[in-house]
């Protein structure tokens, strides 16, 4: 299916990865009518394409793939066409995130024998490592000046923020009973959504961008994780895991109107909203 087939309602479309084809591939889903479209394929079940992130203008998707033999970062058109390799390294590159201006991609890599955040221009130039060691899951502020991420310190996992050049790192959460694993900065910049273990199970939380005013949005037995804001900031999509299944769910940004988007004996995950 071409990109134009989704244009009329692109802001109601989620891109995500799923193993429903036998290997982990990338799909588009209309959150209103449930229309599903697979956009990456592989005849080899060992080849995966996953962790998609839509560009700010909605024309491209950055993702991780091992199609070249090791996990690297790739960019393709929003309909799955014309994929090109962005990183080339024998280590693992993972968790790509577009900058708000669309000019750079942040990702994590263990190429220096520890997980670190790197930033690269979308043409593959100007690769640089930013921030501390043991850092994961970068997400950009709305103005592109800061990057929030998860890092391990003193045996605990917390959310940190730094300037986009890696300077001025500071913690946003300082918890001894929580383990954060996925974060997303609202498109308007004032809030950060994240998943955390606070009562023995992963749930979705929201806090202001300075780390204050934490609110719990989900409280369920399932593992609710990897939140992503809609482009207008009104809704949050996430994946929820129970037993061997992982499905996509969506809710209003205050946690209301929770509804299931996908189901079945599959693992759907790493959702992101398409941009109009």
C-alpha cells in the first residue's frame, strides 16, 4: 500500500512491530477502524525489522534491522519502500528516535562495550556519542534541545535528562522501588510519559518535564509499557503483555477511555504515532 493511502487520516495511524508474520516485522494500524498493513517483510524468520519511529513529517520511518548480519539502524519511506542503512557497525544499534526537526536520529549502541546514546545526521554523517554509560531509550524534547533517557546509577534505574550535546545531565526520578524501561516526551514538551514498576508490576505514569507531579495512568495486572503520545498530545498508545501475548492499547492522556487495539496469539510492541 502506498503512503498516500494513509494520508487522509495519518494522525490516527500507529506504526509498530509484531511477530504475527512469524518474524518481527513492521506494521501500520488505523486506531479508529482497525485497518492493518504490513510494510516490511522477510522470507528468513531470523531477519527482524523492529522498534519503528515515525519522522516528524510522517514521510519516513527509522527502525532497527539485522538484515545486513548485525542489528543496525535503517530509514525507509513510510510505506516501507526504499530502505537504506544508516549505521554500519558490528555491535548492536537499537532504539532509534527522530529529532523534532527531522535532521538527526538518536539511538543506543554497545559499540564501546557498554550501552551509550549516539546521535547521527539522517544522511549518516556526524556520528557522536552523548551522555553517560549504561543509558537507554532516548527521547527528544519538543524543541530538540534536550534528550531524556533511562540510565542505571547505584544499582537503580531512573530517568535522566541532558542537553542534546550530552552536557548537563541530571536525574528526573530518584526512586529505590522502581525500574523505568520506556519513556516518551509529549509533542508539546510539558510532560513525559513512562513505564515503571512501583507496586510489583509495570504501569504507565506521566510527570511534568521537570520530574514533578507524577500521575499513575494504568493500574492492572498486565505489564503496560512503552508509551507513545499522539501528535496532538491527547492520547497515549502502549503495549500490554500478559502470558505470552502482547497487544496494543490506547487511552486518553489522563488514563481514561482505555481500549484495546490488537489481539491474538502474537506479540505487538514498540508503537509510535504516525505524523500528519
